[in-house]
C-alpha cells in the first residue's frame, strides 16, 4: 500500500506567506517613491538653496 501524504497549510505557513507578500508590497512602494520623488526633491532643494542677499553688507567691522 502506497501512503499518500496530505499537505495542509499550517498557520505558520499562511502567516509567513502573508508577511512575505506584505513586505514585498511595501518594498515595491518604497522603491517606486524613491525612484520618482527623490530627483524632484533634490531639484527643489537645489533651486531653493539659501544665498546671501548682500555680500557687501555682511561682516562689516566699524573701527573707532
């Protein structure tokens, strides 16, 4: 007689599959956001970098 083993899903197996799917989804979301939003953010920061208003008026020392 040949024994046929039945394969059942265990609670741990279902939990691991669910967690793997969720982490994969989150990783995909983060990767998409980084690849699309970071260049835009960098360009905005470069365009808005602080520049001195008047170079001649800063660091003047009055003598006497």
